């Protein structure tokens, strides 16, 4: 599988935070979901990919070319949604299209008008009056109209209602039907990534905890609900995270196939990607093991 973007030992140090030794491949023809707590380094990593910050060490490759050797116009192939990004808010979709034609040598006006109609975007309404969902669709319409082959999206569905979020996710799934296209999307709404992502990358405190195929993750993990005393017979290697109440506990089990063979008396339930992330962050708290 060809790689669209590669991060090779990328480190960026700040006074109170370090993005630490990130190695990550974003394959072509795939959607990679980037998850992590606030402050985990998701936006920093995205800025490094886009060349908005320079890593202290390590290299970012785009289509196999190191970032320092990329042509000046390489970003014409990348569509972005970043927090706080806005387009000429006093203008309209129509005036925006005229501006984009001067910016992008590969701008396709006919395609742009097609997406305005497809996404039901008003051509004469001021952009500052758009809803958040309409603004995101506008950014995507622009990305698709300069024939971007990569989308790098930082929290594009945050704050959107479920109907609009589903619509955006459908647009991304349609985009990725071309095997030369790729998407990196960060989101706190992990259920959205479970619907669309081929791979999940989990950042924690500036480190990449794992990147795994979504289906492989769901095959590896499971949830166990049992009595408070039952879990103490389970070897620590299976226990990825635990939450206890007064009467029982919920455990994220890693290695569910081996676990089921060794402990057939326990009934495992499906773990969602959100379960895997939340319980992995939670871990085993000392006070809960007493």
C-alpha cells in the first residue's frame, strides 16, 4: 500500500509540551482517524504535516518526498480544515470562487459550482452568516474544487448536529473511493471515526500510543462486566483499563481470543473504539485495585 504522508521520528519541543518521536504512515486510499485527549498533540502534529511549524528533529514525507524538498506549490494538492480557519467572511461563495481561481492553478470552477449545489450552499449569502456545518461544507467544496488528493482535517465535525455530521462523513467516504486519495481527520467524537476510519492513531501526552487498523482493534479488545472480586483472578496482561462501581466493574480486555480460551466462564461484550480509548486513558487506578 502506497503512503501519502509519513512522519519519521518527528519531535517538536515547547516550554510545557513535547510532541515526541512520532512515526506514522498515512496510506493512500484510506481514512486515518487521529484521537487523543485535549493537549495530546493532535493539532501540533497536523501543523507539522502542513509545514506550519518545523519539527526540531525528524522528517515529514509527502508522497515519498521529504518536506524540505517539496515544490513550493505542493499544498495545492491538500485540502485543510483547521480550527479558526475562515474564508473572506464578508464575502460570498461566489466571490470566494473568483478568489480561489487566482490562488489555485488547478481550480475547477464548474466543479466548485457543482459542489455548492450538491452541498446546498447559498452562492450569495455572506460566509459570516453560515452555520458551522455550512462553513465546513464550504471548506470541503473548495478542497474538492482544486482537485486535492489529501484532506487534513482538525475537528471538522465538532459542534455539528448528528445529521450534518453524518452528511460530512458521507462526503469523506465518497472522496476516499479514489484510491489515490487519503484523509487524516482528528476528532473528539470517536463514534464518527468508528463509522469512517480505516485506521485509528492514538496520541497521548505527545506520544503515539498506537496506530492500528480499526477492524484489528475491534478484534483485539472486548469489554467484561463482572463482580468486584471476579476480576482479581484475571492476569494483569489482559486488563487494559477498569471502572468500578459499588457492586461490579467494567474492564477493557486486551487479547480477547486468548482470554476467552483461558476464562470461558466470563462472557465478553463488544468494545467500541471509544471504549478502547477511554479505558486505555483511564488505566488501572491504584485506589481501584484495593
